C-alpha cells in the first residue's frame, strides 16, 4: 500500500482543557501498540453508548486528541478510544495496531455498532478516510478536519460507502488548500451526505470546529434513531408488533445513552406497540379468573407468537408456562387433544369408507393404514383395522 500520511508542514494541535466531568483515561496495551480509552461515567459491560474513535495529528499523540474530544459538550455520554501511532505521521506500519485496537474493543467493550464516529485531525483525518474507504472500518459516520483525502482512496472506494455521512472541515487559510479543494470535489461527487465547513482559520485543531463536528454527530445519530422509531410506529399500524418492538426496546432499555428527545419518542411508540397486547393479556387473566383455562391458554399462545422475543413476549411466555404447569390445565389439555385426535381419525375413516363406496380399494387400504399409524388407540383406528381386514378377506 505504501501508505504514508505524514504532516506537510503541519503545526502542533491546540490542546483543549478537559472538563471536570471528563472520565478517567485508561491506557490499553496491545501486542502492536496501545490505545487510550475514555469510559463515560457509570459505564458497565452490556451498555451500548455511541463510540468515537479519535486519530491524532503528526506532532502530538493519542492523549491530546482524546483530551480535545472529551472536552466537547454533548447531551449523550460516549465511549472514546484513541490509538497512538508508531512514527510521525500515520503509516502502513500503524495498521496492525489499529486492527488490534478494533479487535480488542469488540472483544472487551460494548457499544452501539450503529453509532460509531471515526474522526481525525490533520494526518489523523487522512488516516480516517483511508480506514473507512480502503480498509472497510465499520464506522457509521466520519468527521475529518484539516486534511485531504489520501491517494490510497479512490472515487470507487468512496462511492462503495456513500451511505456513510461525512463531516469535512477545511480552513480557508490551510496550507494544503489545493489538495483539500480536490478532496472537496471528490467527496461532493461520491458521498451521499456531506457536511462541508470552511472556517476562516489556518491549519489548527479548533475547538469551535470540534464542537460543530460533535454537534453534527449527535444530530446525525438523533435523526437516525428518530427514523428507526418512525419505522417502528409504522409497524404498529401494520400490526407487526414484534418487529416494531425490536426497533424501540433497545433505545428504551439503553436510555442513558440516547438524547432525551429520542428516549421520550421511543417510550411513546413502545407503549403504543404494547397496548393491544397488554389489553389481550388482561382478557386472558379474566378468562383464568372465570375458570376458562384452555381459552386463556390458547390466547396466550397466540400473543406469544405475535410479540416474539420482546419484553412483553417474555412476560406472556412466563404466564403461559405457569398456566401450563397447572394440573387442571394439563388434564384439560390432554382431554382436548384426545378429542381432537378422535375427531380427526373419524374424518379420515369417513374418507376411507367413501373410497370403498367408489370401489377405490387400494386407496382405501392405504387410507386405513394411515389411520392406524396416525391415530392409534382411537375408535377410528379400531374401525380402520376392521375395514382393512374385510377388504383383504374379500380379495380387494
């Protein structure tokens, strides 16, 4: 690949002062290097916050870029990681560390894979473009500042991932202005959603630009979540309750990691999706109280199929299992199944008798054998055996 994303006269980044609420930073050692990890307050295994992967410039390191992003304001707490390069500029030699970081994060941390921002400043921004377009890094959004698209990235590569939204900020007085102008044209032609920012600054890591990038990412994931919730609301109208709940329950259960407007909308749609089922569960409970255990059991089974693996579906399954463990229900179920088998066997026997009446003796004998196999220990089976014996004695 021959990848070298070194600075071309790049100046050191400006350091941002972290806020008092910034989480403690942990250094994670890898066989091929290390990365810095910033966990949000209260984060526990199983939580699914958004993930931000930050790539630093040539002249600083992971600590500076992580400090910068931790200082930005956001209504959503996020998980942040920042890998460290080996030599000045991001190079091909850094790929083992970056790949090991992705593997380690996926194995040891939990996050929302549908809300992953890959961001980089200067040479880190160029590497961000390389990672998402040439390496297939699983980002759902990219924010690159003060950089250009590296030669390793082609128009075809960008077009293949045009669904990934891009925030691209290039200062009007940046030293790589010509290369950046070409990058703007390339991204405008092939990215599906491009937000372009041209601040009146030179080549520097600007906190105002950083805040705009953060606000853009929050807005992007908010709109994405709201579209998902609207899709769930449509499924409620089409009575596809299980699919709709699968879209909104993860948001409600992970409410700490979503903007308030998203959570409130998800809670409202979840309530709409659950309402018909909870009303039917109340009907089942009323049937149980009235002693109509089998109709209640049948209703619960239908509801369980309708609500699937959702929270409500699990509650219905638990109620159905408890009802099935009732001795009266087991006895009634056995009696009902026996009656249903007797009825089905009688219908099959009637068909065999009609075949005999139509002189279709071979088909009649085959039907009798089917009854003996499918409905043993029933009156129909006894009569089928009698009919089969009669046909054999008659040479039919």
